C-alpha cells in the first residue's frame, strides 16, 4: 500500500515562539488542565482525525489521500515542506490503524 511522507521545517527566525506553539497545538492537539490540574481535557488537533504516525520530529507518515489537508495546513506556517510517496510496510500499516 502507498503512503505519504511529509517532512517540514519551521523557520524559527521568522516565527515567534508563541506562533510555533500555536502551530503545534493546532496540528497535534494538546492536553488542557483547569482548576490546578483537577480537570483534564484533550483539545483535538488536525492529526487527531487523520490516521498517521510520526517516526521523528517534524515528520508525518499518513495514508495516501490525506496529505492535501495536512500540507495545506503546514504551508500556512512554513514554506519548507517535503512530500514524497512511499511504500508502507506491514508494521507501518499496523501503526496507522
């Protein structure tokens, strides 16, 4: 089965730290705590709705067909993006479920 590898690089000189955090939260989601840790909420990100795995920092592997939405989102924050079609192994397919 074919998959897509997406690698990106955030330019830390152009983006402020707060913008980088905002980007990561919207992409990966985050856990929000309230009442001094009494309550915990998971805020969904884009990748919570898409089958994927991250073999390394700033690298996303997903099934073919989902890449357009991810690439469109990443391009809003950075112009350095690398997208390639790859062949998925059995272990990769297991991780995508």
